[in-house]
C-alpha cells in the first residue's frame, strides 16, 4: 500500500472513532440493574436471553443460571425489553436512581408463533430483524445440534434462497461455480472475514458447528458496509458465548457408503467408511469465560481420490459480562489432508480418476486469531475495534505438480455507533495487508482499506429509512490501484402486524483474487495462465 493511502486510512479511522459525541460528560453516578429471567410455568432459568434498555445501547444477556447484570445506567426511567427465541417478548418499566441497584426479575411464557430475532449483521449494530434494511434469515445453534451438523456448509441450504456449490455460498443465485476463484457472498466469523487471502475461498473447517450460537444470513448487496465479495449478501457466523457454562459434550460418529447402483460404476471392493467425533468444553475461569471445542474426521470417500482427514480446534476466551468494556479472543486451527478428484476417468467411470493422477492429494493448514473489543462511551454510543490475523499453508502432492504456498493476512476493523431517539449513525473503517509466497503466484502483496458510514432513522411510526456508502481501496503488486464506491438506500415499512415491506437498492463489488490474477500452473494436463488485466466486478 502506498504511503499516502496508508496515512489517509489511519486518519479516516481516527476520525471515525474520535468525535465530539465520544467526549466524557459530567453526570450523576450511574446505577445498576440486576435480576433473573425464568420460564413462567416451571420457573426454569433461561440462559442466553437478550435484555435491552429501549432507546439506549445498554443491555446484556443472561448466564446459564438465567442471571443478568446491566451496569453503568444513568439515573432515569427506562423500558427493559427481554426476549429469547421460543418465548414471548416482555417489557418492564425500570426506575434507576443515582448509584443505586434495581432488581428486576422477569418470567417469559412460551410464544405460540415465531417472533422477530435480534440481529447485528444487517446494520453493523444490534437491531430487530424486522427493522433491518435488508432481508435477514436466522439459523439457530440448537437447530444445528439437532441435525448433528459437523460443518456449516452442510446445513446452510436449510436457509431459503441459499445454495452451496462445492464450498461456495450462493444467495439467490449470486455465485455459480467458481472452483477456487472467489465467491460473491462474504462469510464472517463474529464480523471478521474468514475467506482465503489467495483464492477467496471460505475456510469452513475453521467454523465448527458445535461452537455456533447462530448464523445470520443477509440477502442482497451489502458492500456498502462490508466491502469486497458482499455482492450477493453476507453470512455472519456468531460463536456462542463462553459464559454459558459449565457445559461438556462429546459426540462420536461413523457412517458408510453403499456401492453404486450400476455395477459398471463400481470401482472398489467392500464398503467405504467415515468416522470421527467432536468434544466441547465451556467453563468459567474466575470472571472470564472459556470455550474450547475440537474434532477429528477420517473418511475413505465414495470415489477414488476422495478420502480426507481433518482436525480442528477452536478456543474462545471472553471477558467479564459486566462493565463498560467487553472483549474476547478467538483462536482457530485446522489441519486438512484430502485427495484430489479433479476429473473422472471417463463417461463409464464417473467414480474413478485417470491412472496418471491416481494418488494426488493436497495438504492445507490454517490458523486464525481474532479479537473484539467494545467500549461503551455512553448509553447511546460505543466504539468497537477488531484486529485479526490468519495464516494458511498448502501444498500439492500431484504427479505433475508440487506447488506450495504460504498466505499471511493481518488487518483491523473499527467502527463507532451513536444513537439518538429513533435514529442511529455508524461510521468506521478498515485496513488489511495480505502477503502471498507461492510457486504458482510468485511473491504478491495486496493492500486494502476502506471507510464507510450509514445513517438510519424513522420517517414515521411505521416507516424507516437507511442510507449509507463505502469507499474501498485495493492495490496488488504491479497493478494500478482501484477505488470503488458502494452506496445503498433502503426503506422499511411495517403497515400491518407481522408484515414487513422493504424497498432497497445498492451496489456490490468483488475485487479480483490473487489466484485469478497471478496463477500460472499446470494441473491434470490443464495449463492455467495469469490475467493481470482484471478489475473489480460490480453489480
């Protein structure tokens, strides 16, 4: 990245955080709201219930015992909104005095219908799904557990409008089949991208289903908030809280493939097997929370060159729930050895490969380290900083190709959110640097940066407006830099109970991946050449 661009991004980031609204103001001593959330019938504690003081950014979630604590509340009268999936939302009026503690216990009844969920992805802040400027679908963690899902890519098609082709997500037909050239749906983990720095592919083996609290799927162009690859939408995988323990689970699995129906297609003797398992541990560590989950899979595959071996680990350390600061650190690691099935031997041998490529396999190791720190500046404003780092190493073990690569990516995202009345303003920026050392790409450096803003407000009691834009900077080795502007405008109306109407328009874009631009290799007899004339695609 050029020096002038780096200085501009740093300055824009500081402007996004340091604004007059964030200056400290003298005020009376804040109070605290505490209590328990339980079921109305049996009085059973309800963990992971969401609490929000309406008109402010103050809130919290209940622990495994249904207890909650909301500190730092300025004196005054508030409406406390309590919601959890499967139960009727309740509100309570709370009066907070200077330096005092108020206890508010809430009982929730089972809801006869599904109620709007609280989402964070559509507008980069916590809001109800029926108020979001884009259509949002929610895939809850308990639903994943009931299906015994090992990886999210196997269950994402449960969301209406979502399809999977290999490891690429498509929303409303946005992606197609790209095979390692980068997708048009951006996948995030707790708001941080988890796409490869060279190919743009999603690293699904670093997102174990047992660590997921919920998945939010935003449908439609969202580059105005999230930048490159968010042309068709965004999938944000939100990891479960490390404060829901103590909890331990172990799951073992095994399975087999039957022989092909047509005898001419059968290529092996006996059955092919798959076996593995996962374990999850959640424990309190003083005032902190610790979540550790890991798993193993060994599969023979149902076709030749179709076997694989996977190991994964996710560890999350989460700071105390009370206080103005909330932080967490997440480490993920995955080791993956898999055979390479590129093409079949012939029309009469769809499960076999040619003798020349028999035994080809690929090694891939992945490591990511992400962190999130949020500070509440006031009941109506907060800042959030998310540094992240990832390292990927892969190597081909082919008869005609032993290419290898190392991809390092580091970056930081920051934003500031301010609310007043029924309006909110979000401003922020990001910067990232990717370094690639590979036989098939050479030595490549890619610099990225962006600034963005979004304003939402109510035009009337039943109509909301959202307007925003993002300016992205992208430059790779030996190429001209690209500047892309992505605006968005949306109107949301709820004329009748249970009915939400959205009218939205926006621009999405995707910067060309390193693989598309610089690749030069031979695989299975195919010659692949670079294309340095590529520019960002838009929609």
